[in-house]
C-alpha cells in the first residue's frame, strides 16, 4: 500500500511538473506569436511606403535618363555627373512651379535654359531637348489618350 501511495505521489508530481511545463511552453508560444504579429504588422505598414518610394525613384531615373540621353543626342557633351546634377536641379525647379494649361511648356524650357544651358553653354540644344521631353512625356500620351477616348465614345453601340 505504501509503495502504491509513493507511486501515486510520484505520478502526481510528474503530472504537476508536466502541467507547469506545458503552461510555460504555451505562454512562451503566445508571447512569440504576439511578437511576430507586431513585427509583421510593422513590416506591412512600412512596405507600401518603401514600394512607393522605389517606384518614384525609378520614375525619376527614367525621366533623368531620357533628358541626359537627349542632351547627348543634341550634342551637349558634358561630364555625366554634372549633367545628372543639373537635370536634378531642373526637375526640382519644374516641380516647384504650378502647372498651367499646357503643362508648364514655357517654364520647362526656361528653367532648362537657365540651369543647364547657361552651365554648359548649349542653350539651343538644351531648349530643344526640353521641348522633345515635353512632347514625349506629355503631348504624345495626352493625344493618344484623347484619340482612344474619342474613338470609343463616338463608335455606334
């Protein structure tokens, strides 16, 4: 009988220890899950901003590459780092001026002439490059969008 009671006590102690260990394990698991959820939520809240910043930077690179390529095509052979800086300042000035009906067509050329043309000495080539950039990035998409809109709306149903 004493042996049976001793075995029951040992079994009870083992069950108690297992229960305490299980509860501790569950608490640690819940804490880790809560930390993961917080980390996941923080990561998800930052990610759209980072993606937006990445696309904005890629868009800027495309426009800057177009500008520098056209400047080179029109004969403005200046150091690349200087052209990159001048184009960046030109875009800064263009983005700070409010847009008018024609999308700042005169302002773009004027800022390009003052910033890039005066720095490089190629005033005519710079204004032509700015005008071609305006045609490629503003006029062509606007005209093609207008034509698509008109052909879809004027077509008989």
